[in-house]
C-alpha cells in the first residue's frame, strides 16, 4: 500500500511540474500579448489628461489677461510664479506659472509644461508697438500679432502664425534630438511643431502642442471692455 502511494505521489509530482511549465509558458504569452494594448491604453489616458490640463491653462491665460491686461510671463524657477524684472519677463520661455494661474503643474507623465510667450504681450508697458492707440493698462492692441509660429513639421508649413503664447507637453518620451520635429519644440526659439501622434520609427512624435489664439484673446478683451 505504501509502495502504491509512493508511486502515485511520484506520478502526481511529475505531472505537476510539466503542468506548471505549460501554465507558466501560456501565462507569459498571455501577459506579453496584453502588455502592448495595456500600455497603449495607459498612454491614451495620459494624453487625454494632458489635453484637458492644457485646455484649463489656456482658459486661465485668457482670464489672467482680462484681469491684468496682459498674459503672464513664464516661470523660470521652481516656485510656479511668473518671473519678471522691471515690468518685463525675465525670459521668453520657461514653464507654466502654475501658482500664478492656479492650474496644474504637470502633464500626464508628471513633467512640467513648456511655456513660451511673445514678451510684448506680457510686459507692463501699454501697447505692443503697432499702429493702434495704446490702451492704458493693456500690454497689447487690436493690431498686435505674436512672434511665435506653429508648423506642421520642422521647416514645414504653417499651422498657426502670430501666436502670443504656446504650451507644450513633450509627451512620454521627452525626446531631445535636435534635428527632428520634437527637437523643434525644445530649442528655445519662436518655432514649434504640432503634428499627428506617431509611434515608432524615425517619425515618432508624441508631443502635445497648443496655443493662445490671437483672435480669441482680442475678442475676449473687447467683450470685457479692455480693448475698444
């Protein structure tokens, strides 16, 4: 009886090891197959959260302009406050002044937004130097245009021009390749790239770029009686 029990136990143990190996193999294949779609879904959620946060930032920028007659300067430190010196922006580019605006600091990947302005729209001087009469307490005029351009690719066609302010999330990969489209969003000049999301290969692009529309800004200022 003991011999039979030992024999049965050995057989059962051997079968269990094989079964476990098969289960682990199948489990690995299943997990491997699920990881791709799961990562894609998670990135999609991060992108949606980032787009929503940028929309809130844009609303806050317009609200700030209605109250203060100008858009805020970038934050060039880590305190979330706009940085100014003698009524002028310390720098044209930095991060979103999230404390000044009362908005979120980070995008869906827990990184700060890049924020660039045409400083003529953010200083405390009246008007931006175009032909219209300056309005007291307003940093720009009906005829003002920004110096920022948004392109469909590096050295490509214009998506938007005359932009006074732009907000950028550099996406999940935070690429810093100087010569590509994403690199154009990190080289601290007045040109940015906004194009369709693409994953993999040399055409990879996951930045999210948005901007303050000049016509929308002026229209809101007119409705509020800030501009004639």
